[in-house]
């Protein structure tokens, strides 16, 4: 299992960094779109109707991608006070339980978001003309990535590896 994890870690690192780049570009694009909307509304007196739904769609993408990377990098919220006073074997069990629940949460998010996307596919987002199910794509992808990244951390904890994530983000945090 250790060799398998060492083999896939570089690929997961690339996916993680790519996700951060996409999230960052999405955040910049959303900022530009909202800026254009404000300029158009107050200066040109002609607000574009597409700007709000598109910026909300972009926001869902960068939130979900950022959340998935946060799970991999272990920079998400946590309450570790009780964990730190426990013996090492109890800490490991608590970590495994927590990560196992996060895996299940990610799988559930991806699964139920897929059902929602399929159920709303025939509806249209009026201003964009996209199928309504596209609103759930960020949750499908984000849920799958949360499940994969937390499973990576789960396996690392189970086999005794110190860290699953790229150290770069943790040092910056």
C-alpha cells in the first residue's frame, strides 16, 4: 500500500495545485464580472443580466475546489484540543474516524449532487441558456475530490505516514 501511495501522490499533488489555480482564476473572473456589472449599472445604466448567475456559478466552483484542497492540505476547521491530550493510539483512531466520515461525506455529496443534476437537467438557466443541472457540477466534482483527498489522508494515517499534503500550503497558512 505504501508503494501505491507513493506512486499516486505526485498525481494527486498536481490535481490539488491545478484545483487551486482554477479556483484562483475563477475568483479573479468573478471579481471582474461583478466589477463589470457595477460599472454597467451605475455608469452605463445598462446592467448585464448574465453577470449574477455566472458569478454565482464561478463562486460555487472556487469554493468547492478550495474546500477539497483544504481537506488534502489539512487546513480545514477542526477542534483538536481533546485529540492532543489523548494517547497516540487514540489520536490515530480519532483521526481515522474523522477522515472516514469526511470520505463518506464527499461520496454522499457527489452522489446526491449527481441525482440533483440529473433531476434538473431539462430545466434551463434562463439568462445563460445552460441546463439547470450544471449548477450542481461544482458539488459533484468537489465532493469527489473531497472523498479522494480524505481517503488519501486516511490511508496515510493508517499506514503511519506523517503527512499526505504538500507542505507548501501548510507553511503558507
